[in-house]
């Protein structure tokens, strides 16, 4: 009897060892018929079978996306310009899984080398401002077109192209109009590309909440602070983009990824003021003055608020009926709940000397950790 039990158990163990793969571990590309086979338990030391190129991996969103892809064992090609900008990405995956490749947008061969072996390409390339070397059009249109052409040439299964919410060809903002041109060009070359249009993204090291909080007394309201925005957590965008990797309902679709709630700039400034106790300025500056000051500031050798950004700050966030987080079963996080993580560092020591709110038992000056 005991012998029978042991032999049944050992048979089961052997069966488990032999049957390492299941039907859901095999993905057949609907486009190329290429098979992608998962092996291992699903962690960073296993393999999900994908070879993925993430252009723009050295930016803000890039690190969140590479982290998600690498931790489930994908081979991730990380194209970079400056070696220092990609070092933090190397530790996100197992040994040899993160493959850095130097590129230059005007060197097609370098772009081709980064795409050649991949089954999926994410194009996150983008810039908030123009530089002497690269215009908006160079990055958002020409480079996007070359990447789409190369992806088509090398029979890449999935191309996920990053655009921006409110991108229209006739937008007064060059950033947004070139993003829309880029979308159209990419779609004309690679029709099954997925286009992602996020609103302003916030998170650690963002250029949205941090910039508003950092500007302290210099923070100004443009458009009377009445422009409506729906900031989205960068982590939610990375989650959605990760799901697009194998999500069949995302092929050839456009996704507009926005936060759970709409705010005016004034409401956001008030929220930052309340959360950090910073003396955030409340001066309304007319658009022509703001544009002029921004143009003058752009002569400085470091990055400042650009004239095009002033233009964007006048445009309300609008959804056009494309797919959203709901189609990916992702619930966007609330800025009012998660924002404290990113804003806490802007609090001054004076914050802790504030009296506790009414009704709090201890009337002494204490650290306000109890209510964040
Ligand atoms: N952040 C937002 O709130 C927001 C909102 C809507 C849409 N988007 C779009 O979403 C994408 C990712 O956003 P992000 O905030 O992560 O952008 P980001 O931090 O500015 O990163 C942009 C990436 O593009 C690369 N890049 C830009 N110009 C390049 C050039 N001439 N040659 C080579 N590489 C170049 C950068 O490389 P280097 O590191 O070498 O500079 C970086 O890896 C972008 O396309 C952006 O336009 C962002």
C-alpha cells in the first residue's frame, strides 16, 4: 500500500518535471506565425520568449516599462545615446537579459541593429522641447517613420507607438501636431501598430507635479489656471503598455490613457500647496507674456519651461472615444491618494511645526505622520 502511494507520488513528480509547458506557454504571432515559447516559473530568471526593443528607454516612462518587461524574463534591447543614462536599466533583468545598444537617430544602421532580432518594438522617443540638433519633427515624425519602416522590414509582430493626448495635426502646439503626424505616418507604414496617447504623467522624477512643486513662489497660473487636465500615474501607463505586449485586443488600436479624475491647474496648485505647505505662487500671467518669457528663458543653457509647453498648458485634456484603461482592465490610481508619495519630499521642516487639525487629542507640536 505504502509502496503504491510512493510510486504514485513519484509518477506525479516525474509528470510535473516532464510537463513543463502548457498550451498557454505557447504564443503564435497572428501576423508572422512566429512562435513565442515561455519557459520557467515566470520570474526574471525564466524566459517569456519575447525579444523587445524599447526606444526611449532612458526616459521617465522607459525605466518603468523596462522593469515590467525584464522582471518576467524578456530579453530587452535598450537603445541609448549616453551610457550613463542606461546603466540603471541593466540591473532590472537577469544577467544578459538587458542588452544595451548605442544608437543615433540619424544613423539608420544603428536603429536597424536594435530592431533586427526583436518581435516587439516600443517607440517611446519624444522630447518636450526642441534642441539645436533635433526638432519636434525629427524625433516625433521622421524617427518614428524610420522605426516603423524597419519594424515592417524585419517582420516585427508588434509595434507600440507613443503619442500624446490631444495630438491633432492642426494643434497650435508643435509638440502635439508632430505627435499626430507621427501617428499617421506610423499607421501608414505599419497598420497594426498600437498607438498610446497618455495625458501628463506623474510619478517619481516626473516633470509635472515636481515642476509645479519645485517652482515654489515662482509658480504661475496660465489661462487663469482653468485648463482642465487628467494627470495619469506613470506606473499605470507602464502597466497598460506591458499588457499590450500579448493583448490581442490592442492590435491596431489607439489607447487614450488618462487619470481617474479631471482637475483644473488651479485645483492642482491648491492640492500641492495643501500637501506640501509650500508657498506656491498664484499669479495669473497672460499667455503672450508667458510665451515671451518662456522664449527668453529658452536661451538659457539648461532646460526651462518652453514656449510650446505654454501653448500646451492652454489646451484642455479631451478624450476622443478611443480605447482606455478600462479595455485593459486597469484601474487608474487616484492622484489624491498616490500624489503624497511624490510630493512629500517637497515639504519643508516648517510643515512639522504646524498645529494639528482641530479635534486631534495631542495639542503639542508633533510630527504630522498620523495624517501624512
Ligand atoms: N511625460 C509626459 O507627461 C508625457 C505625456 C504625453 C506623452 N508623452 C510621451 O511619452 C513618451 C515617453 O515620455 P517620457 O516622459 O518618458 O519622455 P522623456 O523622459 O523625455 O524620455 C524621452 C526618451 O526619448 C529619447 N530621445 C529624445 N530625443 C532623442 C533623440 N534626438 N535621439 C535619441 N533619443 C532621443 C530620450 O533619450 P535621452 O535619454 O538620450 O535623451 C529618452 O529616452 C515620449 O514620447 C513623450 O513625448 C509623455
